């Protein structure tokens, strides 16, 4: 479980580095988006038969980072809409 949290934090940080521009996300948001991306990557890798959902492999890692980049972009868009309304 601790390894899963650390992997989520690393994947979330990588996603923020890959995504251009400044993101107004805190450490907790980065961790949660990285964890969500890790789960998505694990599910996709599991469906493709390359490993278990909690097993770290190359394909799962790549999909997790891509999913996290998309999640960071989505979170950024949602946060941007909220600040425009005020």
C-alpha cells in the first residue's frame, strides 16, 4: 500500500512536469490524481494481460502517466471554470 502511494505521487509529479503551463494543484491533489492514473494504468495493463492491477510494469506505468496527464488537465479545467464564476 505504501508503495502504491509513493508510485502515485511519482506518477502525479511526472504528469505535472509533462503537462505544459502552471498548474495550481497542491501536493494532495497531485497524489490523488497520480493514484487515479496508477489505477487506470493498472487496469489497462491487466486487461491487456501484461500483469496484475497492482503490479508495476512498463506498459502500466506509461498508461498511468498518460492518464495522469489527462486527469491533471481535466482538474485544471474544472478549477479554472470555478475561479471564472466568482
